[in-house]
């Protein structure tokens, strides 16, 4: 794995870790936590498949970012 790809993966992880709570926090105040947890679980599960079955390391960047957000 190249150094740039590893740095991009860590950077996207941190970016997603920061954006996720910014989206989920206000939504849970409006709709309640239960529905937000259920929707987040389904989206997390759906976005994990492309990461798990990616043929190359370069194909996991966008789905990996979405997994971290949810």
C-alpha cells in the first residue's frame, strides 16, 4: 500500500468521524434516537459491502467514508 493511500484512508476516517455526529445529533433531537439508530444501522450495513468486497484498495475510499459517517 502506498503512503498516500494510507494517509487518505486515515484522513477520510477522521473526516467521517467528525461529520457523522454533526448530522445525527440534530436529527435525533427532531425524530428521536430510535429511528436514527435504525436508519444508521441499515445505511452502515449497506455501505460496508462495497468495502468488504472491493477488488483494489483504491475502490474502498468513498464507501469507507460513508461507513464512518453512519
